[in-house]
């Protein structure tokens, strides 16, 4: 990747803007960036609502000398109602799989909405939030065991970056060193050295090296050449036409850290015979405690016309013990945790023409409505919330918690813990890694055997890479913090994400993997992009046995 001149980056940062990875790369390709940056900064200054993050299209506009378009990236403070940064994450066209078997009896009955309820309508712009229930807390539930306890292990750190070249360097060195350490714990990686540290020799010999994949080129002949890098230098690696390696080569992602073994002469090139990823060893589980349930959800999209209000209200009633019977009701009464992995609201200005699809067009009111719903959940259920790309937040990963200025009513709820993305929490001793899952947009298309109908498969691959977003510079903007918080370390007991609006549950080496779908039917935008969601299905994990099942509220 071409790196732009330091002076150019510094001018942009000093003016209060950030650069997306794609814009960073585009700037690096410009032979004479200064006049374009002059035009860019002048255009931004003249813009009424300049973006916070510079994207390639802003550079294009600057090159053509036209006004900077308002793309909706307001600065985080002071807060204003209006557009938010970032585009909606999307999944490609996919047939919808049949719904997973639900826990019987399924809580699908939706009692009539109380007469005093006010609901959002397409024309109810800026109307009172559609609180579906009387605004009072439900009565306490019968005590069933110990109260839930959320311990925050990470996810509340300050997120600040300057975006200098030095920051990028520190970020990637930190990623390399931490994943190298994880790799070195593998028995089959013993004896490996950094890829720039192979002892020179004029004879062919075996070697195992660790490096970050910085390029990968495939040739018509079937041969593949890649480059590995460590802080000391670079090594070219060549894969022959080895059928056994084919799948592993296809699986190799840019910017992930791997160990390769093979033969080398001189230490400058290596012919690879195997690839090892950091991976996870079989995750041991905590000693079984008392029966307790964690309910995992995400992508509620309150404020959208396609928010599945009736199904979501049925879900809330189920959590209150008013819906369902027998075993289903017992699970509800023993639910101690509700985890929401982002996109609580639909936001404003997230994708083209979104306004036409909003029932609540004011972001503050979207959060008021969300808090109204969550306040109806019994207070003994601990709720953990992280942001998604539709929420009011900085668009880069790691993402801080949803801005309090927008979501004050949520912060006022006693049983709610607001965290950033990613977050690691312990729910009564069971660790849960929560991320919105935006990187799935980048990872799924680049991995063999992965697709948007089964997002849990790509999540297992992220565990294998021990990183939440290995490729840098794709659709997921990554903040180059000095410590790469997207490295998965330690390995959680449960890995929870959302974002693709398709639920899926599986297990990988003892780690429960859950993608929690959505509460939104297909939007016009999703229709135009060929996205078929699978909403209204909720994964539930019993925390003493790790038994996982799904509830269908459709
Ligand atoms: Fe979403």
C-alpha cells in the first residue's frame, strides 16, 4: 500500500478530520496530493455539515473542484439530531433457510396493545415515542436463585486516536506481537521465528516462520505467491500446486498473522508446505452453577417502519413472564441477562433515502422509544448494550459506547450496562465476547465455505484468526489504536454478534457462537441490494450447561 506523505496526513488531522482506510490508500496513490487536499479542506470548511471521516468520494469531489456533499458524519459533540456516519452493513442475496426449531411452546401470542398506547405511524414524524405499555415497571418476578451479575472485562476503555503514521505502525506491531505470542503457544509452532529472522544459508533447509500476510497473488497457473511481514522485514512465500494446501490458501486473509512451514534457501523466499493459524484450543467451561439463561439479541432497529413491533412486543412480554407457558415460561423467569449486540435503533442518514423508511425521524426519540421498551423488562434482568453501525456513535472499530447525549434515557435505566464494541463481559462467571459484527461484510466474501445465510461459520473463522476483523482497509473502518483491541484474547465462552440480520448458532472448540438476527423485516434498501433477512428468532444460552436453543417470535 502506498503511504501518503506525512505532511498531507497531518494537515487533514490538524483540521479535525479523520481518514477512512480507503481514503488513506487513495491519497497515497496521488502523485501530487497537496492541491487536492487544499481543495478538500476548503470544500469542507464551506460545507454546512462536513463529514467527520474523509472517504474516497470526498477526495473525488475535491479533485473535480465541486462542493463536498453532505454525507452525514456530524462531529460527536455537541450532539445534534440528524444524520449519522457510516453506511449500512449488508448481506448479499440469499435464500432464507427454514426457521430453526423453536422451544415449545413458542411465545407467539400477542395480546392486544393497551388502549392508551401510542404507536408510530409513517406520518407520526416527531410524535411521542410509541411506548407500547403503560410506562411503569412490571412487578418484581418471583426470586429464582441469585441475582444476575455483569462484570465488565473490557469495552469501556477510552477510544482516542490521532491517526498518524506512527499510530498505524504501533497498531500493526501490537497486532503482530500479540498474535505471535498466541501462535507460539501451539505445539506445532515450536521453533518458529519471525519471517525476517531466518538464518542465512546457501543450502535448502526447513523453516517455520511467523508473519503478517501483507499480499496474496494468485496466478492462472495455480501458483500463489504471498508476502509475510514482521517488524524486521518481509519474506516472499510461494505455494506450489499442492492440492492439500488449496483450501488453506483460499482461507488465508490479508493482514492476519499466521505461521507457515516450508523449505528455504538463503532466507529470502520460502516454499510453503503448511499454514497454521493462531486458533483456539478446546475451551474449558466453568463449573456448572445454578440454572440461568442469557438471551442474545441485536439489530432491533427501533424507528424504522420495518421494525417488527408486534414480534418485539411479544418478546418483551415473554421476558416479563406474561407470554408462553410451561418450559418456555420457566426459561423466561430464569433469564438473568439480555445482551443486545448493536443497532438498537435505525438511526438517521445511514443509507440512501433512509428517511422515507423511518417511522421516527428524530434520533433522540428513537432512543427514547428504545428506553421505553427496555424499561418494561423486569429490573432483575441485567441488560448489556453495545453499539452497531446504525447507532449514534463513532463509525470506527473499536467503537465507544453509544453517545450518552443521544441515548440519555438508556443510561438512566439501572439494569443497563452501556459498552463499546467489542466488549468482553462475565455473566456470573461465563465470559461473553460481544461485537456488532460489521467485519462480517469484509470477511464472509473472502472466505471459502462462508456465506451470509450462515454467519456463524464466518464467526468461527474469526476465532481461528483470533481477530475480529483481520483485513484492514475494507468496508469496516478500523481505528489504529496503539493496542489492537480487535485481537481475540482471551478466548470467550460465548461469542455473540449480529449485523447480517440472519440468525445462526453453532459451537467451535467449546465456544458457543451466536449471531442473533434482527427485529426488522426487509427494507426497501435491503430489497434493492437483494438482502433476505431472517428476523424474530432469538438465541438463548443456559449458562450452567451451555445448552443453546432458539425462540421464534414470528
Ligand atoms: Fe442491523
